[in-house]
C-alpha cells in the first residue's frame, strides 16, 4: 500500500473510531519513506497520521471514557475534559460543584505514561481566578488501588500545568481537586486532561 493511502486510511480510522489503538507493520524496517537506512521514519509517519498529522506526541486520554463527580450541568460532564478541545466556549469543560471533586480517565489498557497536562479555566477563556489551586494526580492499573504521582498545593500557573513522571505504567489517570479556584468560588473547571507516553 502506498504511504499516502496508508496515512489517509489511518486518519479516517482514528476519526471514525477514537479508541483505535495503533498500527503494526510487517517488515517495516525497510518501508518507505526511510527504508533500511532510516526505519524510524515509517514509525514517525504512522504517529503523524494517527495524531492529526501534527507529528507530535499522541494524547493517550483523547476521547477515552471519563468519569467524575457530579457535573455542574449536563453539558459539562467528564467527557468534555478529554474531547481534545478548549475553544468551544463555556460548556467545553468538565465542571463540578461536588464536595469531593474528581475526574478519572480510562486509557483502555495499561500505558506507559510520562507526562500529564491539565488545562485549567483560563485555557478556555475564563478568568485566571477560576484556575485550579490545589490538586493531586494519581494513576492506577485496576481503577481501585491508586498511587499519587503529583501533589500541587499552591498552583498559580496560567492556562496549563504539566506534570512529568518516570517509569509509570497505568490504565487509569485520576485528578482529585482539593481547592477548585484561586478565590472562594466552589466550582472546579477542567477544560482538558491529556496523558502522554
């Protein structure tokens, strides 16, 4: 199969089936565009096709099943935090007023996780005073036993926070929000949670 055809087919599969997990190639080491001199180029092209052509890292949480504490409104459920968008306006976020606030993503299978990015209220155009102030990030292989990977008690970063891990394999990523805003506003607003290898 010609490389452009293969890339177009992969992009179509990912668009139609957001949980489509990957591609394998028989004797990819001598495939175009790099051949035996640069077999890694084939893998780069496949990654590019499956991530919208950007060639960047694949967001493992994109469109994966998400759960969370009770939403502020039916249009602001957990799925909004893994839809790949922060530009859809005030309802393009996960919002919760629950006493115990959390957002959990099921990656579908155990994945190697090296980084988690969280887009807070300001990423969606809301006031910086609504950015999350204190939270923990946890991972789990089974959805019941959790390991805390990051504890943030005084976040003042604008828009997005980035949290890196070493040697973490997990199926689930969980965000527990302890202080939802920089003020006394009780609503937690998470526009996106992304996980990368």
